[in-house]
C-alpha cells in the first residue's frame, strides 16, 4: 500500500522534474523536453494502473496551478488551450504503455518500445490532435499536419524509454513494477 | 514551491472557486458559438477583467499568455497560405479569451482552495478505494519531492561532468530513474514507520 | 516487566534468498544501547526488523509483548525511528505539516494536530519554523525536524540509524545534548564507536550475527582493535554474496 502510493507520488514528481530541468541534449545538438518521456516511463516502469494514477496526479496538480509543465506552465488555462488534448491524453497514454508491457510477455525492451509508441505516440496524438483542431479552429487533417514536426522527437523518446526500461529490468529487476 | 497564484490580491480572490470554475465552463462553451461583434465583446470583457487587477496583475496575466504565441503565428501563416488571412482573428480571439479567463482564475484562486475543490470532485472515487486523505498525502509528497529530486538531478549531472568532458545527455536518465525508484522504497518505509497511508 | 523492551528470539532475515541476519537472540531493556558493525553487517536490517517495518523470515520479534510487524498502530507509541537520510523521512512540504502528520495518524483531528505542532515548536524556540519549506532547512535542521516529528508521537523507544553521520561537529554536539536529556529508551546504530560511547550496553554485529554483547568499554575496545586490524590489511576485494 505505502509502496504503491510513494511510487505513484514520486513518479508524478519525476514527470515534473523531467520537464523543469534545463533541456537535455537527448541526442547531441537536439534539445527536447523530456516531459513526455516521463509519461512513457510512468507506464513502462510502473505498469498500467500505477502509471495511470501517477500521471493523473501530475495533471491534477498542473490544473490546480502548480507550474510543473515544461517551461514552468500550469493552471486551468492549459485545459482550454491548444495543448488540452495532450494533457487529457497523458494518463491514458501511460495506461496503454503500461498495459502493453504487462501483457505482452516478450523481452522487456521490445514490449516497452511497443508500449511507448502505442501509448506515448498513437494514443497521445489521438487525444492531442482533436484538441488542437478544436481550439485552433482547424480540421483534423490540418491539426494532424501541425503535430507532425514533433513526431521525430517523440520516436526518439519512445526508443529512450524502451532502453531505460530494459536497463532497469537488468539493474534492478525487483523495481520494475510493470513486470512485478 | 511557487504557485501561479497572483501575489496581488484582487476582488476575484474572494469569489468561490466553484463559481469561477463554472464561469470558465459556460464562457468557453459560449465562445464556440460567438461571432463578430459578440466575440469582440467577449474578448473585451476578459481584457477588462484582467485589467481590473491593476498594472502588476495585468502584466503577470499577459506573461502567462506567452506560450500561445507560437500557435498564433502558426495559425496566421496557415491562413495567409490559404488566402484567408482575416479568418485568423476569430480563431485567436476564441483561444485567447478562453485561456485568458482560465488563467485569471488560476491567478486568483489559492492552491489549497483548488485542491479542496478537486478532492471534493474526487469524492465519488472513495468507493473505488481512493480516500480523500490519501489524495491529500499524494499531493503533499509531490510538492515535497519536486525540489528534492531537482537537487538530486543537479548532483548527478555534476558527478557526470566531473568525470566527462561531454554534457550529460540521456545517459543521466538511468541514475535519475534508479534514484527515484530507491527513494520511493525508502519513503514508503518512513511512511510505514509513522502509521502508514491509512 | 515481562513485556517490556524489545525481544528477538531466534530471528533470521533473508532478502532475495540471501541471508542478512541469522540466529539473533536479544532482549533489549537498557536505557541506552549501541549497535555497532561495519557497513553491510546487517545493522539497518536489524533496525527494520525490530521496528516491524519488515517481518523476520524466521523467529519472533516482540516489542512490549506485541508483534511490531502486525500491530502497526500500537507501534506508533512504542517505537520511533530516525532514518539515516532525513530526505527519505520528511514527507511534507512544510515543517508544520510534517510535525502534524504523526499526530493525525494517532487519531488527532487536523486542527488539534496543527495546534500541538505549533506548541511543540514553541517549546524548543522554533515557532518561526512552522510555515518554513522543509527543503530549505539545512541538513542538521532537517535531522532535528525528523527527531521532533518522532518525539511528537512520544514513543517508548527511539531507534536511531547513524544519527551523527551527516552532521557537522556543532550539530552533532547539539543532537547529543538533546538526546541525553530524553527519558526514552534509545538504541543507536552506527559504524562509529564514538556514536555509542556512554551507552549501557553495546552489541557488535558482523555478517548478520552478534559477535559481542556487553558493557561498552569491553565491546568497543575489541571492536576498535579489530577494525584497526582489518584496516591495516590491504585486501578489500571480496564481493559479498
């Protein structure tokens, strides 16, 4: 019980930390914020249910007005702005990523890559694109076109999430709750 | 931790959070339907509300709208390319008014008040096992551990740079994540030592 | 006094198949007890077992006659633990909340707990700490806050894990003075003999077993000689496990 709770809370904090640290060069010369990487990791490391709850907690605190979203953003305004769809999709993305790792019993790294792509990209975009279409007064195909520049970065993050999850499975097998 | 609540207290601080949240919902839905003069009126209303807080409040309010600029630029370029530049205005007016009002609510509502409201909204979830005091404990833990973990991150980055000429890139993720997992176990133990999560 | 103190009978503890503690038989009733040993000797695991944070794999643990791993609520007034790293112990963003938490766990209402927290701070001339953010306190102050939060719950026994390890000399002196004045039973765990000087009884743990148990002069003398001997050897290459 306590262990579930502290993992959920500390991973919610981790998402914030990954968004607040000075942008790290994930691959040299391309600074991208690691926040959505945090969302993917919540799912692939904590599993579907705990990952979902950790991200819900994070989103609730952002809504409540804590500046935890990358760039120090926060508040209810985000939920009526262009990124609304992404914020609402975050918890679902983590759930799907975790679900894939839990259920697809192949090598952890492979399952984590599949989970991160399916949850962190397919599902997240499925929420994010309609959100942009609605708030920016665009059609869905137009909004999808607006989202494509971010695809490359998100694919890199999915690969990183898979590598890191695999590495944890080796370094600390007991800590990988998604395969616990 | 710093919140986005304005240090300048204005009249809207004393309104109930429920009223303000309700206002956002109604206003945002209405904006979708408004056109022309009515839309301009809605924008003017939001501007007037923000301006009623005085110069400092208004400046902070404007600053919070800054993340919208890339979208404004994008939509404008798009409309120019489509040959209908004037259509930019209603789109941006709706977006700016909705975000502007919601930001003003965030600025005039204490964190504790919004959290109390959200806890209240989450009360039906108590049947599913999510007790309000557990939610409150989780919220406190996040606020407590964000600065602790930022410091930990800085220490790990420093340790990396002490032994490498390169900037710590993604390699730093692994130690940060392991530290988080270990911390979660230790904190769970400390929580258990003091009576657990109820 | 049949049910007093902490009693361990035939206790063993293993983690992931690896024996951490073996054949521990102890009855701890003295007011000041020190447990010394090298890193990895099982000291911290012994503390966890005694406090009921983990259950032993074999044997019985009794704190005031009760099983500490089962009766968590009863343990709140029996055992208070000062963890080695205050950053793992402090759960709340502000000092007031941190102090009040243990009190609400013991059944007080939020309001009562906050009032008592204020009172406790005022008693030690730190009323101005109430609203302070916990992460802005110094290492020594955070440790002190941890101690205050435990004392607020008035446990019969305090378990201290390396309480002086991260403190500078003035902070160490202050903590020692504060501890000396306490009526509670205090069990101090440390790798450093200096931390347990003045105890009524010292237990030396090595490889998860009790090697020596007796008056501090004797045990610490043997312990210090052995540590010096090991330190003189130039072979620290063995991997555990």
